[in-house]
C-alpha cells in the first residue's frame, strides 16, 4: 500500500495533483479519475446529456464509501486502505495495521505519530465531483431521440440520490476532521484557498439536503430500470437492490445517526433548512423514524451494502492478500469477555504457532494486536511475529461491505428510547432486537442467542500478547449483556453502545465516532503515543489536516473554525461531554453522558 505525500486538504477537494495509493509493488500513477480541465475529460463532466449524466452517477456513487472502486474495473482497495484501514479502523479498535513499511510512502512508526504519511481519515470526496451535474443540471437534462432530436427530461430523482451520496460523505468527513469546505467541494472550486464551514454549518446543510432528497424521491418514485441507470446493473454493486424506498430509508437512517451524534450539542441558533426546522437531536431522530417510509428496520430484507459474491471484501484483501492488518486487541478482548460466538465465526484460531522471543508458545485461540505499537513488517501467517495473529476467516472472504446496517439503526433507536424519545419501542426491546439481529444474520442458532442475552456478572478478561508480553493489559469491559431495570442509565447506555459496537463490525468510522461521543465501548489505549496534545487514555479526537506549502491560509481558517489547535487532540463540535470526564484511581476516564 502507498500514499504519496500530499496534504489532506488536497484530498478534501480532489485536486488534480492528487496521486494514487498503491499496493506493495504497484507502480506509481496519477488518479485517472481526477481531471484538471473539464473540457479534456472523457466523462463529459459539465454536460447535461442524459447518458453522460448517468455515467457520472454510476462512477460517483461508489465513492461515498470507497471500498474497492477502481476506474479500470479492478477490485484492489487502495483507497479504502489509505482512508480507513490505516487510520479509522485502528482508532475504532476493529483492526490493527501491522506493516512498518510499504513500497511507497514513509515508514509507519506508529499510528499515533503526527503527520505519519497515512492520516487519510474519511477524506475521499470523489462523489462530489461526479454528482455535481446531477445536483445542478438535473432540470436541464436532455436525451436524444433516434432521429437526433434533443428532448428535455428533468430528473429530480438523480438530484435526490446525489444529495444523499454527498450527505453521507460530508457527515463522515466532518465527524473525522471537524470542518469541511462543503460548498466549494460541491461546486468543484478549482482555485485556493477553499472556504471552510464549521461542523454545525455542514450538518445543517446535510440535513436540509436529506429532507429535500426524501421529498423528491417520494414524488418521483423511480423504478428498478431507472435506478439501474445510475447504480449500474451489477447486483454486487447496488446498495439498495434498485429500490427507491431504500434510498429514502438510507437518508432517514443518516438523519437518525446524525441526531444521536449531536445529542449533547446545544446550537446557539438551533434551526436548519429553508423551513427553519429544529436543529435538535430528538426532533431530528423522531422525524426520521416516524416518516412513512422511515429508517432501516430489523424486518427489512437487507442492509444498505455491497453484497459481494465474486470479489474479496476489503478486509480480506488487505489482511489476507497483502498481510497489512490483523484483528485489533480491543475487539478480540470484547468478544472474549462476552463469550461471543462471533469471535470464532469471523476469525479462526491460529494455525501457526505464536511464540515470544523466549520460545514460549501461546495456547491455540484467536488473537488480536494492540494499536500504537512500533510496527513490524508482518508477513503471512507462517512468518512468525504477528503473522499468525487473526485475519478475517476465509468463510467471510466475500463479507458484505456495508454503508448502513439494520443493526445500527436498531441500536440508535434503543439509545433514543433510553433518552425518552419515540422510537417505536422501549430501550430494552430494541436493545435485545438489535442483539438478536446481530447474531442471527451470521447464522448463530436461536438457543445460542438466548444464552448470550442472559449473560450477567461477567468478569473482565485480561489481554495477553503472546508475541511480546510487554503489551499485556487488564481488560476494560466489565458489563454484562442481560438487561436489568435496576441498572443506572449510564450502565444501560454502556450495554447498548458496546453491543452496537459488536453488531456494527466492520464499520470503523461509526464505531470511532460513538466511542468519542460516549466513551464506549471501553477500548484499550494505544501502547505508544507520539501525537501532540493527544491524551493516551482519551485517545485521538479528530484527524488533523496536514500542512503543506500551499495551504497556510486554509489551515488558519480551520484553526479558527475548530476553536482549538489544528491537531488530533482538538474535539469536533459534537464531542462535548468528554472534556468534563474525571479519571479514576487507575487513571482511566469515567464516561458521564448526563442521562
């Protein structure tokens, strides 16, 4: 894997100088989909011809979470590795990067080193480039008849889908970086400096866009054939199964996620959109759920995801083909604490011996690696070191690649119900429904699910690194699974979020966001922290933009908009409670979500 050394600000607006990230051994080449001059671009950006517009959308939709989209049709997930696997997925505690050197780019001392050359962090905004015409030219779109006559055919549904795609990207981008040049990115401004907006400003624009998109789709109700024109006819790469109602559910589910993100944030002007709707978490969440189509439900037949059957999913590709990631110690420890059947469903016991330098061999089991180690060049499972530690099982070589899961929407509703919102059920029933779905979707037997739900009084499990015992650490998670009405609301929230964390695997961005917001689940701190202003226990709070020779004016804006230093220790706008948390006698933070 490789990333050329450039500013994350350049990533933000997909500038022409952007270079590709490559797997080990690949040649360095420019991103072929980045254009410097629209007139020289074969995809006809700026055109209003229907065929060109639809081609743009088919190219742009995969960028909303760039799992593996490559313009030449290959499936190698270079972009995902830079944007997520080498940053976000580690901060979430799902995976650990176990390579120190790649064919291109600098050495990676630890993931907690400032400007380490791999701070991509949800920075892919290619969707904005390819959705531009669908947003701004939908009402002047034309098609040609057989005799060459141009017929005007406005396509508001294309605008709606483009707005939803951009909303998904922008929401995650702001959650990672704290600010975004949203409107300049949307209009594809070509000259610097870009004008950045605050997190609340972007959130308000996103919510207004989602409301408009929902209304447009309900009016247009495009059929399967219409949706294939922009999603493509490949069944593996349709997120919605060509059902316009799923686009509405997607939009409402994003609103629900955003509502819980801002639950502790009080805006000085709490309205958004042309109708001045309340920019208040409860209002937004209840509107999303109570919509006539609503959010993703456990009874829906599918997640919004790529359901791959012939191409390796990104985590299998990166971990098993490139040997660049291994299971994170935090997820291993949490699954072992709950005796979760998913541990041995997702991962296999080590098939090669794990030995420390003294020659002591580990018992056969599933083992993860702590984040923030001095990286080693992990090879194949038979190579020793961290090589034999857990990779994704071959059973899930074709694991679905989700954009939004039914389990997430269900646990979001459980948290909302805990806070007294109308979410269509009480906190306990939604919590248990989320757990049942999170296990049954992986084929876990009903009797095992019932047994899992009744677990209580579970002791913490110590983490042991049998390759290097200096990394051993006491377990952090002590809560059970069983719902107890006598528990404090804080403990109820910890149970909801911890089970949501398991259910949402492998969606690292959402997991990291919720960890920062609530303090749950109780992840292990990194072993080695070289980051400026980042508390090792509190952990990284945002992804910092990387300074270069051309972005001083932008970084000055960003620092002012953040209201703090432009580093990884400054909190994004919704990260309110964590600044007030106390520490216990062991120096660990005590989350307090003021329920």
